[in-house]
C-alpha cells in the first residue's frame, strides 16, 4: 500500500491543495499541467512541474517512474478533460491507482467507468461536510482530529498476518476496547475482496489471514495491537 | 386653562410606557397580520358573526330563547362597539398630535388653540370613520337598536365584517380593487344601457294594456334582469317596438357579461404570482425551525437535499428568479429575494432568533457571501453563520464579517487526498459513515442528567456491547474528547457521546437511557 511516487494532474486550487498535502509523503512528486502559466505557478510554489497534452502516449511516465509504486491524482479543472485523462491513463497502465476529482455525482459515475479507482465528488463532499458541521458539530470535530490533525488519536488499517493469533477467531470474541484500548470500526474481508463491513452491523465475522481491520485508537495502543498480531514493523 | 390641561395629559400619555404598551397590544391584535395572537381574535369574531346570522335565520320561522336574543342584541353588539371604538383609538395618535401642535405654536410664539388641534384630530379620525370597512363596522352594531324592526336587517352587515377577519376575502377585494378603472367603465356602460333601455321600454310598453310593464320601476327591473342575461320571463315586452329594444339589450347583455368576466379573470392572472408569493411568505413564517440557505446553485441543491433527507426544513433565498424557479421545481421552498438586502428579511418577517437554526452562505463569490453575512449580522447577532470560502486569501475577511464556520473545499479535498492515498480502506470506512448511505451511522447523543447517570450501565447491556461502538465522550467542561471511555469517567449532563451503529440500535440506546427505571 505504500507508494513511492505521486503525480498530480492540473494546478488549479484543488490540485494545489492536494499537492501541498501529499508532496511531503512521497519520494518523488511531479505536477503535470496543461499550460505554461500553470507550470510557472507550480514551479513558483516549489513543485517540479511538467507540461503535457491530452493526446500524450505517456512514455514520459514509463521512463521516469516505477509504475508499480506510483499513484496519480487527476484534478483537471474540466470534468470532460479529467475523464479523458483518466481513460487514456487506464488504457496504458492497467494497475495504476488513479484517484480522480469530479464535479458532481454524474461525472463521478463517468470517472468510475473510465477506470478511476477512487472518485471524489466535490459537490457531494462539500454538501456532506456543511450539513455535518451544522447537524453533528462534535462528530465533525472529533473525526477531523482523528483524520487530519496531529493528535495522538488515529485511525489505522491493519492487515492480519498469516500466522496471527487472530486467525480463526470471530471478531466479537474479543473485547477490543478492554483488551487493546482500540475500537474496530470495520473489517475488510479478503475473500470478499475490497468490500468492507461495519462491525456494528452485528455480523460475527470470521477473521482470515489478509483481512484488514480498520481501527481507531491511540498510537501506542495501535502499535501494541499490531505487534501482538504479529505484523512486522 | 383647558389647553394646558389637555397638553399636560398628552405629555403624560406620551411618556407613559404602560399606555404605549397597551395601545401597541391592541394595534397588533386588530391590525398586524404578523402578530401570532391576532388569529385567535379573528376566529372569535367570525364565530360571533356566524352565531348572529344563525339567530337571524332561526328567528324568521321559529322562536329563539330570550337569552340568545339578549346575547345577539346586546352582548355581540357591545363587543362590536368596543372593537369599533378601539379601532378608532389605535387609528392615530392623539397625544402626539397635541404635542406636535403645542410645540409648533410654542416655536412660532403663538398661543396654543384647543380648537385647531381638535379640528386636526377630527380630520385624522374621520379618515377611519369614513373608510368602507369602518362604515360596515358601524352598521353591524346597529341591531343593538333591535326595537326598530327594519334595523334587524343590519345583522347582514355583520357578514360583511367577515372581510376584516378572513384573509382570502380581503385578498379578493384587493384584487378587484386593482381593476378599479375597468370596473368603473363597465359600471358606467351597464348603467347607460340600463337607463336608455328602461326609458325606451317604458315609453313603448307602459300605455299598452296587454303589456305587464306598467311603471318605470317595472321597466328598470326588466332591463336589469335582461341585460345580465337572467331573463326570468315574469315581465315580457309585447309590442314590436318593445321586442326590438329587447333584442338590442340581449346583445348588449352578452357584452357586459363577457367584459365583467374578463376583468375578474385578468385581475386574478395578474395577481397570481403575488398571491402565490404571499402564500410562500406565510408558509415561511409558520415554520418553527429551519436552515436558511443564501444563494442557490449546484452546491446549495446538494446541501438542501441532504437536509431534506434528514427531515430538516430549508428555506432558500436567491435573487435570480430563474434559479428560484429551478429550486422550486426541485421541491424546495425557495423565494426570489436578495439575501444580501435587509429589506428581504423584513418583507419575509423572518425571526432569526427563534426560527433560523443557522444561515448557510453559498453564493458563488466571497464578496457576496461577506456582504450577506454583514446584512444578517445587522439583524441577528447570535445566529450561527456558515459560509463556503472560494479563495483562501479571503478567509480572514470572512471571519471578520462574523461568520462562525468557514468551509474551504479545496483544502478539504487536499486533506482527503492524503488520507485516501495513505489509508484507503480507513478513508472509505469514514466516508461511508459520513455519507450515511451504508446503514451504519456516526451520531452524537447529547446526554441529559438521566442519560448521563445511566450511560455506562446501558452501554454494557448485551444488546449494545460489542455492537454499538462507543467511540468516546466529548466533555463540555474542559472541551476535551475522551476516546473509548471506561466507567471511571464522570459523565455529566450536557456531555456528548459519539456512537457508531445502525439507526435502530442508536435509537434503542437513546430510548433505553431515557427510560425510567422500573421499581
């Protein structure tokens, strides 16, 4: 799950914020832009910026990056261009993780069919945040702290190793809060590939190797749990 | 001497807060449609009128008990008389008129004359006395003198009084009033035709012994019945000349009727938008609690939609009429008012303190949002304001304008991108919780004293333990969040518990905490 390099396409306000947030996380980080003005702006902001056009055959990516550990963000201003970019990347790189921005639900669906792994519909996300701030202010604050702030409370995903003591147990056999000081929000069943189920749904899930637990807890407790589970550091 | 006494009384009344308060109360009760208790007064009056008319009808053929007659003739009449006098009283401010006159005279160094001011007051008050509504009010009091048999009919004027209390009737009159000129033209046209035809038919028929039309009154009656296309047939012309006149009148009658119909119809079509808007404003003032969205666009649509799903009321203000129509088509309560104008809020009679949960500023420019925020802050200091921020360099300005929550989507997307690339599954889980589409919700439960006391006890019940995730408690004292709390944490009323679970389980949890312990 750890990528070494990342590309952001576009340098509008959204792309800029994405770049600022993720650049420190990756060894190599490049912004690809459509115009020289944007290239200039990106370079001024301290990023490496390259020009591209939509008819590109993407040799430049193959030459510069190890596509095995690359992640890309499609954040062009225009939804149609963004869809086109996504589909042209997908046509060449089958397994490349693509995260795309979409104006609304409609373009989000197109983005998905164009092959994006994850689509972020901007309108819906903003609307959700606005209603959440007003309706559930405390939830908003707590989640914001857990997700984005430098508090010691974290959300983490831990994969269950082959030889872990958890294998074969049921999720409700363990009182996670009491024993490990963490709460398990959801579990991703490896067998049911990439779909997760909430623990509070009440299914007593059978834990298999390579299942992923999504836990919330303090850093120390999460680390302690990972160790107990036999995850190699 | 009398002058000084009058001025003294005027100054006393003008300065008396109690007097002003009482007068204001009666003014609101009688004249202010926005006053919440006015409708009770109106309903009472309508009921009295109905009783009065019922007694009149019943009295035609049957006996009515003395008590009811007394009630009808004296009690109702006295109530109406009192109402009339109070209306006359609140119509204008006498004490102010006297003081103004006094100060005016003083300034010009002239002696204060009682007669001038009395004349002035009479002129002002006669504005009320001579208004059609007031005349009807006065006539409706007349049955008080029921000994005069003819005056009994005045009870019917009480029916006309209904116009005062029923809004739709008032509206009807005001619509017709907008076509005053057309109605007048029609009236003159019809009168001329009736006059001419009456005279003609009288001249042609009155001397003919075979004709039933013998007097001028018969002739007018026949003309009116014919011109308005009723044609009873109790009076018919028998001479050839008379019948010729009849044919002309019948044709003219159709013109009158169609003209009248078209006036009423066009008056209503022209006023339809206004009536609809009045209705919308009425609807808004009846909503207890709502979110006010300023500016309508795709984002506002999404936000309003989300609130609707959560059963929250939303009112949208947007100055662009086309966008308003779009919003109304989507089923939202949208009004074509400029959210950045004070006038809008006064016209809509929005009470920020009691009605608005929060105002959400979603105009497509920071400039407009700041302007709107300042407008709202002018009327409501306390109401929570949330605004989107479009350019981050304006953040400080938005905060200065008194906006409590600022949502900067770009930054949010940046943060989320980091999350989604680093911990995709965790991100998905949180996103699913937030979007509320998965059936599992993250909810905050505000605890009252009883719930706080039974909080841990309830959470440990087998029904909830391990199924309802108790993420933590946010303590109001200290403003800090306690993750995965143990029962050693002192939970108090006002603290907020954050739980994750299915809707039914969360509801059950809340209900159980509130339930009184069985003894």
